C-alpha cells in the first residue's frame, strides 16, 4: 500500500487540526476496547465544489450506530465539522471521509471523542478492484439468524472493532485472493469484510438482508437498487445459499468507497462475468 499523500483531520469542538496532532488519550476506550462506531463515504472533487456522496444517509446510519451504543450524537455539530473540513480540503479526484465516535477516555466517563479524517484515495487500487476481484469464502462462525434476539451483539452497527474483518482480508490474501466473503454455519452468504454482496439471477438482483443476520445495511446497495428499478431491474433482499454464488449470472461486492466490483473468481473457480452488465450495475451504484 502506498503512503498517504494528502490527509486532513478535524475534531469535534476543535475544528481542523494539524494531522500530526493527537486527537485521543491513551485510555480512550475506542482505542483499547473498540467501543465506538464510525462511518465512511466518498468525496468527489471533479466540480467547482467537493461533493460528499449520500451524506444524509451516512449521517443517519452513523446516528443509529451511536444510539445503539448509547452514545450522544449531535448531528448539527457533525455537519458543521464536515463542512469546515471539506472547505479546507485540497481537491483531489476522489477522497474518503471517515467519521469516528468513541465512548471517550476511561478516566473521564461521559466525554465522547469525535473526529473525522479526509484522505486521498489511491485511484490505481480503486480502479484495479473495480475491474474484478478474486474472493475467498470464510466461515463467520454463526447462523443466519444469530442476531435476531440478541441486541447486545450489536448487529448492524458499524463498529470500530474491525480486527476480525482485517484478519479475514489477510487470510484471503494468504490464499492468493483479493477479498473475502463471510458465510454462515447454516450455509448462507453474509457480506464481505468491508462490502455488501450482490447476486444476479437473470434480471433480478439480490442481497442478504440486515436484521437477524447482523450485517450492515448497505447505503450503496439501497441507492443502487433504487436506480436499477428506474431501468426496470428489481432488487431484493433474501438469504442467498453459498452454493448459488457459483451458479449466479454475476456476483459483485459493493461499498461506498471502492465501488461495485465484479467477483471474477471464487475459491479458485472462475465465475460468470458480463462486462456490459457490470458497467450498468456500477453506474446504478454511482461509479
């Protein structure tokens, strides 16, 4: 991975700060326990002013994550901080805006830590991913309904504790793959470590539902389905048997940052791909 070339940092209550300035204490529970949430979205700088994609939807999901964790959330303060950060950003073609909220220092209960980063995207890496991904299936260790009656498992929350997700990507790389897809103990598809899974069945698109599965509600998928419906293509939510990935008319990983990426290989087996349809589904996703 190449070194970051451009980044901006801003902190709630302080505004934009030097990137090397500390923003959290050593006992911040977001750092030592992963007790916090985040959200991330793309910033496009091709026009006269930078555009934060799907800002309202991402802020709403960020607020839901905070509420589930019992963290105070001041939407007006976050909007002001985002506006200040974007105004001070040196335009590049694409950047990622990440919002982070933790429970704050263990030594100072009730004082959450909130900050954001704006970071230039590595477009070479993004374009490579959008051209096609090799994927490895990895078991997540629970059934498709594990979160149905267990709110303490924090299903659907975009948690800071991404150690398992990072480990899954490393395991996939160890097998020569670019990414992973999690599966359930009862044989269904969940999601990728940082993306949703979309499957094509003829002229129908399907993805795994949030809720009982515990997966994140994908803003990119919702937006994609809305645009596809205008073109007469229906999108829906249903449990997808793992075996169906091998026989589907197409499989994609979709995320707000990387885009809508066709899966070209699964566990070493080549999957059906259609370049024209991939271009359509990428456009529906805003890429």
